């Protein structure tokens, strides 16, 4: 696969690829995969509505790579693609459910 890019975009891609320590093939593969994951989430996942909110934050590269490896393992194990979005939403929901249960237990405990 080949593509001609404007020089400023090429330089931007090269800088980021080098910063991540990836080959051009790895970097472009990750970009394309993330793009299709995003499209898939919009089609098959929870649809964003007027009430939907976006939450965005940066994480260290090492943690990001650990998450990607986990998602790949879970996809292979279950036979169903686990997306970054679903993974993070499941973690948040689980943590909030646990916090709610603890809060309820504290409120119901004798004083």
C-alpha cells in the first residue's frame, strides 16, 4: 500500500512514529486499525446522542500498549472483538458499582 502525502503531514507522521519507537508499518497499521475501531463503535456500539458525553484523556504509551495487548488477548479468547471503548466503559461501570455498594453499606451500618 502506497500513498503520496503532503510534506507537512509526512513530517508529522514521521515525528510521531519515531517518538513511539514504531516502524512505519506498525504506525500506519495502528492508525488504520484505530480508525476502523472508531467506525465500528459508531455503528455497533452505543450510539452517541444529544445526551452522550465525550471523555478524553492521555495515558502513558506503556499503559496504552498494555491495554492493546489485553484487548487482543480477550478478542482471541472470546472470539468477539473487545474495543477500547467497551473495555474502558466496563471498567468505569464496575468501579462505580463497587463504590455505590460500599456507600450503601456504610449508610446502612449502625452508627
